[in-house]
């Protein structure tokens, strides 16, 4: 009986607590991937030029755009190549990472849509 309650407790804890932790946790692998985006999208996703800012971008919007680049349904110049190399899990992790970065740039690229921005 004790064993059953312990198992039940473990299940309850892991099913409710872990997804929340996982969402906020940024792994070294995600930081490394995000660093490869910085060359164009700026430090922590704050663009310094005409490339869209990724910092504080809505996660659903980010995922939608990346999946679109990946399957070719969203037109792009360079992003098809970058998105094709990423798994769905990596895109989700990057969406969470960039959503957590504070937006520092005052001026955004004119072509960027802010409809999905948080
Ligand atoms: C070589 C430069 C370059 C690199 C590196 C790059 N991007 Fe991009 N990114 C762009 C450009 C340019 C666009 C605009 C769409 C296009 O023309 O491809 C864009 C668009 C995007 C968008 C859509 C933004 C919006 O507001 O619609 C997302 C999301 C994005 N990039 C994520 C990433 C991620 C994540 C990485 C790293 C894994 C990355 N990019 C690496 C140049 C780059």
C-alpha cells in the first residue's frame, strides 16, 4: 500500500510539476543553438539590423513560423536552410528561450509582424 501511494505521489508530482520546470529550464544545448542565430538576429535575439527581432516573440508564432520555414510554406531567403536542420523539440525549446529574452531594441525591422508578439 505504501508503495502504491508513493508511486501515485510520484506520478502526480511528475505530471504536474515537471512540465512547468521543463518549460522554464534553458539547457546548454538550447543556448548553443540560440547562439548560432545571434549572427543574424542579434544577441539574445535582439536584432541590430534589418533581421527580425526574436526576443520576447510569442512562442506559438515562433513555432508556426519555424515550421513554415521548415516545410517551405512560408517564403524566406535564408530561414529555410536554418529551420530544416532543427527538430520539432529544438524549435519548441528555442521558442521558449527567445520568449524569455527581454526585448531591448527600440526599432524593429519594418517587415516584422508584431501581431503574435507578447
Ligand atoms: C544568416 C542569417 C540568419 C541566421 C543565422 C538565422 N536567421 Fe532567422 N531570419 C533571418 C532572416 C533574413 C529572416 C527573414 C525571413 C527570411 O528572409 O529568411 C529570419 C526570420 C526568422 C524568424 C521569423 C521572425 C518573424 O518575425 O517572422 C524566426 C522565428 C527566425 N528567423 C528564427 C531563427 C532561429 C531560431 C535561428 C537559429 C537557429 C535563426 N533564425 C538563424 C536570418 C537568419
